[in-house]
C-alpha cells in the first residue's frame, strides 16, 4: 500500500475528511517511484496506490498527472499487479482508461464510488457529476477494456432522498451490475454541511431501503461470480486456507476472492487457476499445471 496523496478538498457534503485531514497534498512522484522500485527489488509484486481521490494526484503542485504516475509505476520491473484506490467519477479521465488498457499488469478491478443514482441527491452531496457523466465512464470502460470488474460505494437515505430517488439508485445498480458494493445507510457526521439538513426518514426507513439495496446487490454479485466459472484466472496466492493446508486463498486479477488447490509454496506467486464453482462469495478453483 503506497500513499500518494494526503487530504482532500472536494468537500462532499456528508464527509468529514477535508476538515480533519486538510487540503490535497501530492507526494513527489520521484520519491513514490523510487520507493516502489525499492519494494520491487525486495520482492514485492503487488502494489496499491492510495489516496482519498487518487485521480487528482498532482493537481495541487504541478506534479505529473495521475495517469502518468500510473503508467510509470506499471513500468517498474517486477510489479505484476497494480491497484489504485479511491477514484472519484468527476476526475476519472479516459487517459486513465488508456493507461490501464496498455498495461496488462494494472488490475482491471475499478472502484468507482457512485453514492446515489439520483442527480438531485448527487447535487446535494456535492459530488460534482451527474448520472450521465457516470454512465459515460462506464461506456468508456466497456469500449476500451475487454474484461473488468466494477465496485462502488452507495449511501441510502441521504437527507432529501425521495422514494423515487431511491428507486433510481436501485435502477442504476441493476443496470451497471457492480461486482461488489459497500452500502451504508446515511448517518450524519457532526461538522459537515449535510449534518445540518433536517432528516425526514427515520432510522428504520433508512435500514429498510438499505436492506432492499443489499438484497439486489447480493443477487448481482453472485451472478457476476458465477460468470467466472470455467474461466482461467490469474491469481496471486496470499495465504494458506484456514480450513485446509492443501488450499490457498488470494484474489483474481479482477480482485474476486478465490480459494484453490495449492500449498505454502504457492504464496506470493502468480498462478493460473481454473474456476470450477462459487461458494458463498468466494470463487473455488484448481491450479492449472
Ligand atoms: Fe474527499 Fe472522498 Fe470525502 Fe468526497 S467523500 S470529500 S472525495 S474524501
């Protein structure tokens, strides 16, 4: 995990980060790249670039833009898998997608927080994109990448969210079909602009909406996992399974969790795995020799 920025100045109306962490600070690209080269020379093969909104890297100080940093990191010898977190839809440019497309070691697992599927809620959240902007990014991803997984964050019951707004979130989730979603019922953070807006929904109503969303997303996540059956996935094994010493677990290149036949000698190596079934929310596979 390599932190590339500190702080955030996007001021989403529900979020406390800009007040507690302060403005965006991008760390010098030269130092970041030198550090990752050192990690790679010590045998690290997977790196995640971290920041509140990594897509804004460099905007505060005239550093290289994020897509360039991504490209330079992907070119470091020994880095077999490169992830980045978190992206913001308002800054997710097609240059980033081009760099992903041209570098096979960049993970095709994209985390793109939507938060709400209703334009009027996004506006009140101060997210600075509309649903059509968001759908345009999805279209670009579909056009340029052969295979990718998408995950997101969603908040239900934001102050002023009507039943119709909530239905729009459900509709967006059904259409986009995320592989995974982190879903929350809105709860006010003292000191944020949203916390001063009067809430009309009760806690029970927010939980009811959240449960409906979770039920829908679970069904979609399962469908997405099942669609990987019979495929050959590239996996970096991370640890021996707790249940059996003849099984190891890790993540596929799309960051789906997987358990497959193997042992401690597989840890940290890239392995080709055939997916044979889905158990719960985990793919089960066998090593291809
Ligand atoms: Fe920044 Fe993310 Fe908080 Fe928005 S939600 S203010 S982008 S940290």
